[in-house]
C-alpha cells in the first residue's frame, strides 16, 4: 500500500473505531439506564398493588388486623423486604431478612412480641409509599429488594451480560467489516493515483507518449481525463515549438543567405556593385529588421502586462483611425468596413494596447478576406465587459488549429499562411495585450466566416 493509502487507511480506522466505541458505550449506558428503570417500575407497580390491598383492608376493617397476612403473602410471592408503619412510626407488619414464605401463627406471634423491640429502620435504604383512607394518611410502606434475591436471583444481571456481550460482538464484527472495506477503498483510490504518479514522472522526464487509463466517472477519473488533455496539448505544443523553431530559422536563413550570395557574387565579379544590387541587399536587410522588430514587439507586449496605463477613451474614434490606415489595402481587394455600435463608445483601457489589438485583428481580416467582401466590426457589452467582435469572410480555420492560434510562432493552415509574410507572432502579441488590459480573446471559424471576440472590462473595479 502506498503512503497516501496508508494514511487514508489509518484515518478511516481511527474515525470508525472511535465512532464504534462511542456508540457502543452510549448504547450500553442508555440500555442499562432504561432497563433499570423498567425493572424499578415493575417493582413499583407491585408495591402499588400491595398499597391498594392494605388500603382496602383498612377501609373495611378500620384496623390493621389483616396487615401481617397481606404483607407476608406479598413478601413471599415477590421476595421483597416490606415494613408497614403507622402514622406514629410504629411497625405494624414486616417481612424480615430471615422470614420468607408464609408465616404460621406461632411465627407471627413471636414476631409481634418482638415488634416493639424492632431495631430502628434506616429509611435511606428503602423506598416508601403513603397509605391513605378517605384522603387521610394512615401509614406508610417501606420496601426494598430482599438479600436473598440479590444473592440467588441473578436473572437480570445475566440478561444484561448477554446484552453487553451482543453489543460487543456486533461492534467487533462491524469493526472488522470497516477495516476490510477501508483497506479495499483506500487501495482502490490510491491505485489510480499511483498510476497517475507514474505517468506524471514519465511526462516530467519529457516522454509525452503516455496517457492515464482510469475507468469510472468520479473526480479521480475526471482528473485523469484532464491530465490526458494536458499531455495531448503539451505534445501538440511541442510539435508546434519544433516546427516554429524550424520556420523561424528558415525566415532568418533566407535573407542572410541571399545577402551572403550577393556579397560573394560581387567579390567574384559575377555581378557588379550598383544601385540595383544595393537595393536588393537592402530589401533582404529590411526583411531581417522586420522580423527582429516583430520579435521585439512580442517582448514589449509581455512587458506591458505589468505596465498598462488605463484611461477612458473613445472607442469609435480609435477604430475609425485604424480603418483609415487600411484604406489602400482594402480598396485593392474591394473590401468594405461595417462599424456598428450596440453600446456607448467609451472604454476604460490602455490607449496604445487597444490600438495595437484592433490593428492586428483588422490587419489579419484584410489579409485573409476574399475580394468583394465585408469586414464587420460590432461593439456590444454584457454585465462586466465591453465586447468587440471583428468578422471577415475568408478561408475557414481548421477546428484543430483554433485552440493554438494564439501560441507564438504558430501558423494555422499553411496554404492560408502562404498569403502573408508572417511568422505566427501577431496573434500571440494580441493575446498578451488583451490580457494586459484584464480581458480575454477567442476566435470562432466556420462556413468561411472567422470572428475574433475581444472582452475588455468596462469599469475600473473590474480589473
């Protein structure tokens, strides 16, 4: 068993056994209490019957002449010690420790002769009941269990011992069942975690070809599913990283190789140094500079995560300025812009980052839109955010590419990316800038309609 399984096992056992012990003690205590009350009530009811007999006898005879017979018969049948006293505290009848069963006349006579010499009664050892006639007290009964019953009549104690034994056996069986169930449950729970731990170690060592196989629909199975999704995404991102590194190396190598070829050709006299050669070399250098600038933009966008300066800005004015900058490119493809506001024009955000975000999205929209189409820009809002939607008609982005579109160096459909000179940095920059303003960005693409949805908090206290 694993360390975690052992901890779970021990905790379950401690809690279960503690609960069983407390429950057993409580049941045993309460059962003793209720059973003792039950026996006591039975005795009290019997003495009540004796009380009624004595009161009826006194009511009929107006004397205690039958009292001794009644007390003696009761004591012999119920094995009680009983003392009958009048209002002055004098003993009228009794059953002593040495007298049980029916008493003959001589015994009664001897007892009555000694009645005046009867030792004082310690009433603390007796229970008492008052005897009444016509509402007036005529005496009292003192009663207790006999010594003989305490010595020889152990039925009650035997019954209680059997009950306690049954409680103990039940608790023991329950404890064993709990221990067994806890062992298998803890082993089941930790076996899944152990499998996950092994796979996690493999993934940590760089082996992304492992996945967790856990059956069920509980939280552990959900964790395994989430982990598998994470591994698949890591594997895909690792593939993207390798391809992106290769693409970046290619983007750098091409202009550098061209420049080197031009220089070698000039040195070898293959071509002459003139304005055309200088312009061609300068063009390759500009490609390098542009590439480095894009990389620098990415670093700056990441730095802005901690350095945004928010203010209230007019979103309509900002978007109109950006659209104007794309007039030339849009006219070449006969692309029209449709700007629609469904909310107010005010936005609380960083002016520079918002301009760059919208500029990047519109740039992509113009670049990938079909000719004679329209780019829709819709401004709306919900409870917490200002929502900017930018849609265009062009090649559909594959569903598999959508989750990774904002990763750096990632380019979706290669046939789509061939239309541009980008290296997959623009959308990564855009996402960082959106997050710097406390917002989020997502993209949807179907039926040749691609829509970027930008959410920016609209109030100060939302960020």
